[in-house]
């Protein structure tokens, strides 16, 4: 197999059935100083990949003899190092999500924006050469020396960011491994976990371990922005576009250009804004308030929530299409009660930081205090632990931190409650909750009957007319291949 020499320009393989598009890709990339080879079918591409190792692969989703996803799966199975960019039809969100889940570095929609095209290809090649992790072909062959629990090697910024996730428990090590693995692509990441577990630290680690680490990291608390200002804050605004807009202002998407946009508490966004956010994420374009043109944006989306977004989707509080767009890859941050072995290291790190901020010397914490902390519920997770240590240090006489210094009630760890005792709280809007339950039941019946509406209706004690009415009211759309039956109702 031919391998590009280190001194030669990067080699790119472009795969598309349309000769004009192959020529466009070739001319664009040649002007950037790359070498380019082309293929018009899946078979041609496979043959060329058998002969040559490339720096990046660009493939259309649909080819005359198969799907670009087949090539993507083959590259992944062979542990090839090439970063793969998938071209999808305009507005085909499902294809883009499927490609990212299959391991694509990034995707572009047709008709392609050449500026965005050049930027994405450059990022893919840069990541292939200097990526945050070693090539896939090496990951399973040998452990990364110096990185416990098999965490892949990262650059200095990535190593520093991962070190801020303090602890050596297997639960936390699994999070670090996943961060290092997902950092190399553009796939959106949803970080889930209880309040106070450190979701923003995980998001910052993803950014620092990625090829975007030199770009900005813009953190946005979605629940802290007044609803009437959301659009201006996210997309920007032109002077005079609304009362009080005395000058042009930059939105979060523009501020994060070339970097990462972190959407904290994404579940707090109102439905109207969710729709606008979805379009911007899918099309990679934003239009500032008062502007007549759209701007191409190059950002990676990482979002976080402590809510059950899947449940919010069923209840009608969160858009299903946005949920699947954001949740291409998920990382679950464990609560502190599931990694209590990390308490000594966490206390040491937190006390050191608190001492620096307060201009004092961090005292050691007594074994007795650590034992009591270990039996405390710590429902507020690391944030509650930090508050306890803040108070303990303020009350300390300079010696070891003792229980009296912690000034907290002694409470045993609460036992696991039976399922009947952990039911959801009473819904704020009964009709929305009932609609969500009905939608889930009908969707399940349709799936179990192969989307045969007549069979699903019979299973639920309904006739076909009633089933159609409920599906229309609840916004349930069966796939085109779904069967309705010829029954007249």
C-alpha cells in the first residue's frame, strides 16, 4: 500500500458519481496545495483504498453501486487512519446524524459552500496528522504509555483539561476515555449528569483534546437568557434591529467560530428557539437579526443537561429532531456517590484551589472527616463538596480539618427506593403529560405491527379512523413503507 511521504503534500480521495462535482473538488483542493485522486463508484474507491493510504476521504452519501456509509464502516472495521467527510443532500438531517454516528469526521450538505469545504478538509487533514488521539489502527494493539486506564494520548492542552477531572475511579476513567475518543470528530456531544457533577469540565476537555483546541470555547447557560433576547444572543443582531440595539453585536455562533459552542442546560430552551437552533446546527448557517444574508459558521456543538431529555421529548417539551441532532454521542458523568473512592483526591484538589483563592495555606483533611464525608449523601455532588470545604476552611484553626469544621449533619446514605417510590413528580401540565403517554403507546403499537395502522388500531381497541385522528393530533408520522390496509372505517 502506498503511504504519503511526510514531505509530500496531503493526499485526498474524492468520491462522487457526478464528474462535474469531482472536478470542482479537485480544482478547489489543488489550489490549496493538496494532491487529489477521484473515484465515481464505491468499487473504484475500494480498489484505490486497497492501493493507497490517504490523508482524508470525501465521499457522497449515495453512489451508483451503494452508500458512502458502507465505505465508512469498512474504514472503521479496518482501523484505517483516514478522516472521512460525508456529503449529504441539502437538509438531510437524518443522513448527517447517521454518518456522524458511523464515525465520520464531519459532513457537508450539497450544494457545497467552497469556503466551508476548504475549512472542513483542512481540519480533517490536520486532525489526521496531529490528532488528539493516535490512529485507530494503533488503539487496540498497545496501551498508551503514561495514560492510566487506556486513555489515549493527548496534547498538552488536552492532558491538562483531563487532569481537571480529578479521580482515579473506573467510572471517571471511562468518562476520560470517551472524551479522548469523541474529541477527534465534529459529531455533536450531549453531556448528561446530575447538577454539580462537572459537565462543563467534560465539555472543556472535549474541546481541549480536539483539533479545535486553538479556537475559542464559548459557554452559554441556556436557562439564564431572557426569552426575548435568545435569538439576538445566539445569532447576533444588526444596529436598529430591535429597541436598544445601538450597534451591531456578535452572537454566540460567531464568537465560537473555529472552536466549540457549549450549550449548558439545553433542556431549558423554549420550543420556538429550539426550532431556530436546529436549523442553524443542520445547515451551519446563521442569520443575525435585521440582516438579509446568512453567514456560514464553523463550530462544534457540545451541550449538557441534568434533565431527562428523552422524557421531555415524549411530554412534548423538547423537539425530537433536535434531541437526535444533539445526542449523536452522549457522555454520562457519574454522580459523586458512584465514585466515592475519588473523595480524597477531590478534597485535596478542591482545598488547594480554595486556599489559593483565599490566600491561605490548605490544611490536610483528617481521616475521620473523610470517613464522615463518605457517609454523607452529597446530593449536590462536587459542587456541594466544594461548598462544605469552603466552610470548613473558613472555620479551621489551622490544623487538620475535622468534622466540627465541616459543620454538616451526619446523615446515612439513603437506601435505594423501590420503583413505586421513585415515580416522576406531578406534571405541571396534565394534558401535555397525557399526550406524551398516548404518543408513546401508539408509537410502540405501530412499531410492533410493522407500522400497519389497522393492526395497531385493533391492538389498542380503536378503529382505523380513530387511529388516523390520534396520529394526526399527536404528530406521529409513519414511514413511507408503512402499511395502512384497505379496510374502510
